[in-house]
C-alpha cells in the first residue's frame, strides 16, 4: 500500500496517483551502500547482498509527536491486521507491544457491526459474547493454560482429589475469582471438609468436583434454600448431581453453561471421591470463603473492615486498571446515575491513582457498575437470577478467561441475563479490587503515573474513541501501525522496475557521484608479469634457433608431388618461344623472402622458354619488386633486357586490373597470365577480371587467357577455391611448391630451398609441440578467473 | 541541387556504362568502359597524392603544435620528403629506392609477420586459460592437424599415422575450408551486386552529401 503524502490515504501498490486527492505518489528506494542495489523502502537488509540498510542501533524513542506524525492519523477504531507490523516500524513508536490477552479477546476475527447491540453491552462485547457461544475450533494449547485450567481441561483431576481442599485464596487466581468459587462451593457442600491443600486445582473447581462426586456416589443432599444460596449456583449443584436418581435434571434448563455441564457430567461419571456432607448454609457466606466485594453484595451493611474472618484479599489493593475503570465511571457518571451509563461511556482506563479508587465507597462502586457489566454477570444462573446477589450477578468470567475455556463447552449466555432496572439495584459494597496473579501481571495494561512521566502511548490511550464499536471508550490502546497497515508496509510502491530503468538510474547516480572525473578516466593498462615475458622470449628464441640451426646435412623435408605444380609446369612448358607472358607482382614486402623463390623458379623457367615478360603491379611497392627481380634475371646468362618489360604500378585496384587486362588483350594479347601474390583479394580481382576478359575473347572467337599463380603459403588455404576453379593451368605455393616445381622440372634441389624447408619443418613441429603443451598445461591448471 | 543530383547522376551513368560495356560488347560501349576505367585509375593515382599530402599536413601540424610524438612526426616528414625527392630523381628502380625496399621495408614487414606468428602461437597456448568450450577444442585440433599435416617431411614417410594426418589436413583444406571460402565469396558477391544495384538505382548516394 502507498500512503498518500498529501492526504494520507492508503492507495494500492500499483497506484501512481492518489485515489482520494489525485496527488502523485512517488516511489523512493533505498540504495544499498555495499552493492548499490535499489531496495524498497522498508527493507532492513539488501535484497541483493543482504547488507543491512537500517542501522541496528536506530531505535529512537517514542515521542508523542513522532508517534502521531510517523504513524499517520490515528486510526479510529480498530481494524484488523492483515500482517504483523515490521519491527522497524513498530520499534519507532513503541506502540506494538504485545497486546494483553484480555484485550485481544475483543479483537476477534470479525468486527462487530455497530448496529448490533445487546442491551447496554457495547457492540463489540455483545458480539464477542455471541461468538463465544459457539465452541472454538482450535483447542487451547497447554502452554497458554494456567495450571489450574490445565487440570480443568484434563477433567480427571477431580477424581484424584480426595477431599475438598482448604478454602484458601489460590495463589494463581484472583481473589475475586476465588471468592466466586467459594461462593458456589458451599451451595452444594454443607460443611467444609478438612483442609487439604490443592496444588493445581483452585478451590472453587475443587468444590465443583466435590459436589459432583457425591452425586455419583450417593443421593445428593438437599440443596440450600434459595434464600441463602443463589439460585444459579444452586442450579449448578443440582446439575452436578443430575446423574443421581434423586437429583432432578435441571442442568440444561437452568442455564448452566455447557462447558460446566460437561465438566460436571464427566466428574460425576468418575469415582466418588467425597462423602456427602451436610450442607451448612452459613458456610457459603462466611467471610473466609467470599471476597469482600462479594461479601458486601450479600451483606450490604457490612464493610470489609468489619469482617474479621475475611482473608487478606479483602484488604488487598485492586489492580490499577480496575481502579482506573472505577475512576472513569465515577468521573463520567456520578453516583446514582447508573441509568445513564452506556457502553459508549465507560471502559477501564489505564491511569487511575489507587487513592482515588480508595476514596470511592463500596456502595458507590456498586452503584457505578454499568449495565453492560451487570449483564455479563450471572448468565449461568438465569433461572434464579432474581435471587442472586447483585454483586454476584456481575461476576462474569472475563473475556480472557472465556478464551481459555476448554473446547466443546458453551459459554455463559449473556442474553439470558436479566437486566434489573437501574434504580432498583442495591448499592454494592465490598467491591474491592482483586489481586491479579503473577501470571496475569504481564498482561495487565501498563499504567504510568503522571508524576513519572507520560509516554506517547499512554497519551494516546487516554483519549477516548470517537467512532467505531468502541466509541466513547477511553483507555484503549491506540491503533497500532500493524493494525491498519500491512506488515511490510512501505510508503512507496514495491512494483518491480524494469532492469533497464534501474540500470539507467544507477548510471545517472554513478555519473553524479563521480562527477567529471568519472569521464575520460584512463583505462589502466594490463600489467604484464615477468613470467609472461619470459615465456614469450623463450618461445621466440626456440623458433628463431630452430629456423637458423641446421640439424642435418641431409635434407629433412621432402615435399610430395603436387598435381597443381605439375599442371603449372606443363603450362609453362607448353609456351612457344617468344610468347608474351604477363606477370603481376602483387605481393607485399613482408612476403618477399618467400615470394622471391617462387618468382625466381617461374621466371627462370619462363626465360628458359624464351618468353617475353611483361611485369605489372597494382601495389605501390610493385615497381621496386619488379626492378629487383628483373635485376636478378638480367644477371642470368642468355637473358636479354628486351625480354623483360616493366609496366610498373597501375592504380585503381580492381579497376586497374581491368584496365591492365583490357590493354593487354587489345591486340593479340598475352599467352599466359601469371599472378604472384600473397594477398587473397588481389588474386580474386585478377581471377574475376580475367573471367570477364575471357568472356569477351571467347565471344570474339579468340582463345581464353590462361591464368597461373604463385602464392605464399599463408594465402594458399584462402585462395585454394579460386585456384582450383579458375587456375586450372596450375599454381604453386610456398617453399614446398617451389621444391616440388624444381623437382617437376628435373632439377636438383637447391640448397637454400632445402635449408628453408628444414627450418620450416623444425619450427612447425616445435610450434605444434608448444601449442599442445600449453593447451595441456592450462587445461590442467584451470581456467583464469575473469573480473 | 547540384550537390545532390549531379554526383548521383554521374555515378549511376558511369556504372551503367561500365556494366553495359562488360555485358554488351557492342561499340562504343567497350571503348566507353575502357575510358571510364582509365579515369578510375587516374583518380586512384591522384588519391595516392592526396594521401601523401594529407600525411605531410598532419605531421607538420603536430610539429607546429608540439607535444607528444613530435619526434616521430619529424622522422615521418623527413623520410617522406627525402624518399619522394630521391624516387623522383632516380625512379622507382633506382638504387636508393631499391636499397630502402630491400634493406628497410622488407625486413621490417617480415619481422612484423614473424612477430605475428609468435603471438599467435602464444595465444594458442593460452587458449584454454581464458576459454574452454567446444570451439576452443576444435580450433586447437585444427591448428595442430594443419601444422603437422603441412610439414614437408622427408624423414617420415607419408604413411601410417603421419599419412593420416596429412590426409586429414588436405581434406580440411579441400572440403571445409573450400566450402567456407566459397560461401564467403558468394556472400561478398551478392553484397557487391546489391550495393551496385542500389547505387545504380539511386537508393544509395555515396557520392552526394545526403
């Protein structure tokens, strides 16, 4: 989701403009300082290199202003979270502390409809009460259950309880709950058993077990009169004794919750563990068994201080959050104004000095009990609710305890709880604050006295809700960022950008960061290491020495016979004396050493056939080459200068070749064309243009101009297709071709040619060996790591 | 207008005339073709003069501005002027020209060619260091076969394994190399034909400004 910077409206991730105000929604990213990757805002670690993007020590305090500014407008009401808020966001405000279970109970999966109310009960609570009427789908895990509820869930513990435990305030149960249990226990047990400590089972549950035990073992005793025992508790006793033939089956009709019924049924089916004892009506109301506030309900005229038999719970201070709740009631609804109380007006507030609640009298507190809380009271005793003490009918299990209810049991039906007219209620005395057990302390809402400072969270808590199902209630925890926003909420869109866009952005950033110095930076030269230099020198020396040294007086190399050389020899041998032969000197100076032997071999044969040589070149250095070879030819006997004609250099490239051939074939034309070249493109030009000329000559009825070639060994592989296709008259290449040509002519091998052939043989073998050795070495050494 | 149309018209006309003179040997088309080819030779020769003058201008400018490479430019200018004068005086087959040709240019170019051979050999040795794939293996195998197969042996008969290697080398030159070269030649020919047609039809006007 994208929060609009203008109106704070949450927009979809793909939105470019705010759906509310139309403001553009910008995307921002966090650049990783390590790898430069652009990460979505909200990332703590880089997606690419996992570098931490947010400093670990960045856990600012939670000022009030920052809370309101960074979390946006305070979300009214509580919307359900879709994902837990990230730690980074919650850590700033400190508002995402674990919500206590008692409040989480209100955050059910469904938000109650505002219009659905149940009397004076707030909408959310009424809805919650209805939801709890259905058994939860998931069983409560043993981890979440306190010990006493674990034993309750096991439902076998009562069978192991030999006798009724001592009615002492349980260490893990609030006193008021303990008192509630004790209140219900004497209703079925006339006399208190011998005190036996129960380590895991609370007293009141133990009492239930005791009550159910005699029902299975023996006829239940007569229950206590309704005037002395609340009817709904009496109903519990009767229901527990329902398996007994003497007991009337009243459990289902009397409004006992199903989960308690289930407990009782199972307990009754167990072994009898207690002997029925005669009931003592007064035992249920003795101060030691009831908390003060319940005692005050039963005996309005008696103050907690006047009850000597009351346990320490009567003097124990109430929890702060309950005191705050009382204070809130007092402030907003004065005493006697209970009829004005509504769900929108009251809710436990977190901050309330204990002294203020202490100033509130017991009767006042009873009078300030709201209707909705009263409606949560004796749901299970709906039949005899009129006989219940007024304080006791409010004794409803809290919601957090409702959530811990064993699966398969029905909650108390609040809808069946009658609502007494506000004016008819007697003032409740002794409604003191109960002790919160230690295991509940962590879940108690935090409260800080104003003297110690008020945090932003507390300030936000103090403001009442203005709308929603909890409107009018103060003391609520503020809406958390994780409640109204996704966990990985980012103010910018997390839409994956195209790679090209990211690369372009990175390039721009590099340019901006690098400035002008980033451009024109000289590229570092590749460093040449000394081993590489040594290898180069060694290889060069090996090749040079192999080409210079003579290893044997006997020629090592002996070229095989070559058909193209034989054809060339036959072509030249067929020339008539005085035939005009055009020779193109189109080889470069780099190939002079090789091409000179080819020129000499062919020129010697041509001169021996008394041919007239016309030399031409399409290269600028051609005239010099022609002059050099003519000088060599003129040094031979029986060679007249008239037989050697140089046309020199002809410019124009291919056009020059065409011009040469055109001028040469203007008259009778040459009898043979010899192309001496080491450049493939030159031979191609000669071959192509000769084909054009030959086409014209054939059209005129003239014979075609034969073409022979002498090429360097390096150019031979490339020129072989042309030579095989167009130079059917023959060709030769390299020293091997010269040797073969001399051999074809029947001449003895020339020593200089044989020596060069031997050097060529050795160097080629060495080159092949070095190549194979190097390849094998680097194959075993491994591939070079690039970059 | 003249800068755009006239060069294009001249180029198209010259191309058509040369083409017609080559395919239709009917007078005066062959003569016109020969004349145009002569003009091309003149233009090519004049291009050499322009290149020589441009070389002098660049290096004289560098000498005038100074800086890095000034000494090299000085040597280039002096060599060009001296050789030009001497060749004009003695001709291409003169003593000075031939001495420079055989004593300076030929050894220099031969040394560069030999250095290329050594560099290629070193590169082949280190091929597996930087690249290992099927192409590298094929390349090295072909090089080895061609090196060994083209050795003019006298002490080892062209039989047995050596004969096989020589046969493989010859087959490589006759079949794969020939096929590749012919393919390239056909491609080049088609490219030239297409370029020529584009010029003839005015689709490409390399001789005009646009």
